[in-house]
C-alpha cells in the first residue's frame, strides 16, 4: 500500500492531443488530465467538435482541458461548451476575473504563467493568484525549451501548481524531485515530430513521473 501511495502522488497532464490513439495511451497509462489546444498558431490546435469526439473516450475522473491564449472570454466559454470540456486553461495575460467567469460557467480552471513572469510578480500579485491552480511554463509554450529552474528557488506557488516546459521522459523525474510541484504537464516532450504525439513516449513519460516520491 505504501508503494501505491508513492506512485500516485504526481498529477499528470498530457497536452496537445489530437488523435484517439494518443488519448487512449494517456488515459491507459494513468494521466489525470488530457489537454486539447485551441490557442491560435499552434500545430496542435484542434476544433471543438474533434475535442468533443475525443473527450467521449475519456473516463469520468480524468479532466479534459482546453488551452486558450489571449482569446475573448466569450469565445473561450463558447468553445469550451461545444467541446464539452471539464477544465479551461488560460495561457496568456488573462485576469483573475476571467477565471471567476469560467468557474461561474461550471468549468475548473488552470492559469499558466512563464516561470519568469510568475517570479516577477510582486507579493500582492502573487497573493491574488494564490487560490488558483497554477501552471509554470517556459516563455515559449510548446517549444520544448525548459526554463531556468533557478528562477523558482524559494519562490514556487504556495498552492497547487504544475511544472511544464521542456519536460521529457528523461528529465521529468529529476526536475519534479528538485522543484516539488504537485504535478507535471507535457506536450512537445512526448512527440516524435513537432505536433505529432508518440504513444510510447506518453507511456514512458507517465512511467517516469510516477517514480517521483
């Protein structure tokens, strides 16, 4: 029983999925959340209709997360409803008020920051975000480039937060052990080509992350 507890501590989000095969690989391997990208300009962007279709194969208890970036909140809500998402992740400069609006619409929320922008917030600004679920990423999300982890030394969020940015099956355990996030989020680190997810890399990533005590 002790071993099972250790293996289940990390919250795992696999983002940028576009096919039934990769969704199944993530779910079967034990992902806690499946991410669909609706932000413009990404090679991983899909339609609300495809996300809804893929989401029907996701069991209860696994979050289906839509990723948006600096899009009008009305557009975000409409797309999230059509995609039948459980959760919305805002990955731009959106205010706390947008998070409140989303929860009023019935969605769970995640707010992404680059590690640099989060570390630059003053104490009052960090306090304003303290009750939110936070994701800390690299400056260019989805590019596969890790941020400078020294930016977070002694300054990680006080609440629930996910580590993202440049994670791979080979480095996730080391970085998560050092920074002690509640969970991790990966996209490009489980791709065989840019925008193309590899089911085996998804399984390898989840297996490596589950070793973090």
